């Protein structure tokens, strides 16, 4: 199976890449996009600790971060010990289970240190 990579959405009019997908391009307001692969390595811009995670998350708190991938910034879960977090640190996207919904495990990208 091919390794999963984060996806973005490139405006077919002006070329701006978005994540997540929007109904209209934030730059030119065009409505047509093409799915593109994003880099799976980026740097941590900022983070927060969510003390009341949604149902299905088996943790009492959840670490969320914004990762700079060059053309876009990607928001997602971080799998890092809080004592080891440094802004600017290099992270990689790993596809793995993130929560349970209706008795089924759902997967998504989690960002881990390189």
C-alpha cells in the first residue's frame, strides 16, 4: 500500500493552495480546485492543549498544532511529549487511528517529531 500524504486543494484559476478545502478560493473567489499532495514534513508554528477533547478521543487532553508546509499551514494532532515541544521543530505526518466514532476507529494524520 502506498504511503499516505496530506492533501491540499489548488485553485484552478490562480494556483493558490488551500487546506482545508474552501467553497471559494480565498485569493480570487474561483470555485474549482484540484487535489494536490502536500509535503509530509513541516515545522511547528504554534500549538495548544485542548483540555476537553471531543467524544471518541481516549485521552484526557489533546495536543493540537499548526504545521507550516511551505504553501499552506496544516492544523492537526501532535504526538509529542509537552516537555519536548519547540516552536520551529521539524515534524512529519503519520497516518494512524485518532478517534472512535460509532464503535469504529477513524484514522487521520498525526504530526510526530522527525
